[in-house]
């Protein structure tokens, strides 16, 4: 298959974006002599083609401290369909250790846990503000007093001294209403920010690659995620890895390295 036809097929696949997280590790894919290297939007893409299938691996924009990601696209040039998803991709270390790939279901579970903890934090913050606002209309205090009294009983003069401490309390409905209004406004802002963030992550998550049947002549692709192994996290030098992509009965192999981002 000609490279131009492959590029046109890939262009037809919908573009999707990876979740916006802090970059921590860099994936660098190196083209072998029989493979082709090209750039898309500043990122290197490596193509591997056979008469029956073509695969493109595109380096991601960002990585995360514990999870990495890459884009994989395939074109089925054979005469029969094949199933393709994260389960069709294997990432291996030099010693043969397999890096765990994450499916859509894995990532969905992670997102649900994140949302539950975030909702708890927002709820606790709102409860604290409401409690504080409910006390805003009340005022409490104490005061001391002293005084002298002069007089006489018959022809006998007297002087009396008095002193002590008094407490007082009051309630200002206007101050309470103002404090509650401020608390409600902040609670609403926090809730909206949480909902917008969750909606954005769910939208990104919906675009994560899922197992799909690729019919003859069709192109398919998307983002896949994998766990960054502890060996890579502890290494000061780039760690070689091998990426195997299975398209039906064929296996396309790519050489790459994972390294800590030095930016």
C-alpha cells in the first residue's frame, strides 16, 4: 500500500485529544529501516506497513506520573475483518516484562473513584461554609461595670461600691442573610467547576479506544493508556521498550524509549 493512501486513510479518522495532565514521561518512537517516520503537528509518527495491514504510532502530547499514553491507528488492507482495541497492543521491557495496558473499563473505574472523592471534598467544604454562615448573624460578648452610691441613713452617711461582669447576645438577620448568600455563591461556583471538570474528563474518556471490528478497507484508531513501570520511574536514563500491535494474524513491532521529562 502506498504511503499517500495510508496518510489519507488516517486523515479520515476523527481526531481525539488526550486528557490534559501534567507531563512527566516522554515516549520516543524510533523508525526501523523498513518503517517510515513523519511529523504531524510537531509530533513524530512512525508507520509500519505490510500488504494486508498498516499501523501508525503517534507520540503523545503529554504523559502522566503513573500512566502513559499513545495514539495508534490501523488500516485493514486484507480481505477479512479483524478486532482491534487496547487488548491488541502489548508494551514490553527489554527483559520481556509486559507493561499493563489499561482498557476503557479500567479508566472508567479510576474516573468514578476520582469523582467520588471530589464530590466528598466539595460537599465538606460547602457544609463548613454553611455552618459558618449560620452563625454569622449572632453576636456575643461580655462587659464589666462598676459604680459608687452615696447616701445616709438618718444622720449616718454611707458609701457603697458595686462592680461585676455581664454577658450579652444579639442577632442580626441582615448579616446572617449576607453571609449565607456569599456561602451559597461560593458553593455554587465549586459545584459548577467540579461538574465542568468531570464533564470534560468524561468526554475525553469516551474517546479512549475500545475494542472495534475493523472491516476491509477501513481505518480505525485512538488513544491507549498503559501504566508507567517502576523501572522507568526510577531510571535516570531512557528505558528501551518494544510495542507490539496485532492486526488479525499479523504483528507490527515498534522500538521506542520511555524517559523522564527534563523540561
